[in-house]
């Protein structure tokens, strides 16, 4: 099935460039691996190199590159035992994470370290995505 018909809701609320990035990677992965979870994981992996999840949508990152330790592994995937940051740019600076946390109105952010900020942003993103689906 073409990626346009499978576009996740978070991408439907995101910039066209994010939609194109995911769609092209998805369609290419379907040709390589067939339809299914692997094609979706591959598409999200490609997306996370240029975009980060903020709330219920994706935004362009200031600098391209892997978003977390799992994404920086060659051919790595969450299914091989690693945990992803679910689109949060865990490799960003603490200042950037603080700015995202402020935009998401995360309380207690001023006392959090980087790992705690990533976890809090991930949780807030999940909450925003659930609200948008309702």
C-alpha cells in the first residue's frame, strides 16, 4: 500500500517535507522488505534524522543526524533490544530540550537532567498524540 494511504496521524499534522521524507523511505522499504512493521520502522528511522517529535507532530531539527543511541547504530532497531526516544532528539543540547519542555509546559523541567528531560518530553508527546486522536 502506498505510504500516502498509511501516513501516521502525527505526520498528517506535520510539514509536507516530513511527510515526503517518511513516504519516500516507506515506499523504498516496502520494495526492499515488503509491507509491514519493518517498512514502518525504516521510514521512522529516516524521518528521525531530520525531524523530531514535538507534541503531536514532527518539526525539522536544527542539525541532521541520529536522534538517539539506537538510531546511531548501524542497522539498529528497537526490536533488536534497543530502546528509542520515540522521536525526541535525545542527542540535542540540554538547552534545546529545555526549550521543547517549556513549549510542552512540562513542570519541574528546570531541575531535570538531560535523560529526565528526554523521558518527560517523550511522555508529553504521547499525551499530546492521544489527545489529538480523540
